[in-house]
């Protein structure tokens, strides 16, 4: 793996964390939205990531543990899935969106968990930025070796 590929890996990691932050923002924004129907109620969304391995190298590098030691070449967002936890029905017969039984359905969004996830995503994004800065500094040092 070349030092230049660090930029690709960190860049795709930043893109993945940006997607994660966007879904968290959507979840928090819809945390208090209500519906009178279970099917129309907002459900929490979560991105699914996968590590893409570099298949173009062709050789295992002589390692006995080549499959276990394989380094990822980028991060890929496979998609965004809806949370499977149950919705929160509340008995509020005076609410304008209440159904015929007086229930209003709230999303399955836990704001505390979303905030913790947001801190984790922003720190992961920041770590990828630091990796790119370190790789840039290392490449600049390589250019000054011949002086």
C-alpha cells in the first residue's frame, strides 16, 4: 500500500462519516414528529458501512496470513436502513393527530443515543482529517530528503 492511497482511504472515511452525521441529523430533527398511523410514523435511520478490499494487487505479499492481514482500500456506504425497534404510542386523545382510539405514535428515536453517535461520528471524521494531514506532512518530508 502506497502512502498516496491513505488519501483515498481517509477521504472515503470522511464521506462515510458525513453520511452518518446526515442521518443522525435527520433522526434528531424528526424525534418529536407524530403520526396517527404506525405505517406513516418516522423510523430512525442508520447507515451501513463496509470495508472494500483492494483486489487489484494480485499477490498475497508472501504472508501466511494474507486474508487476515488484508488492508482495506476504502470505506463504502452500503445503504441506510430503518431501525427495527418499536414505535412509542402515547395516549393523547386531545392531540390533533390522534387516531380514533386517542393514540399518537412517536418515532423510535432516542435523542441521547443519537447525540452520543454524533460525537462518535464527528471524532471519526476528525481522525480521518488528521490522517490526511499526517500523510501530507510525510510526503512533504520525502520531497525534502534530496536537499
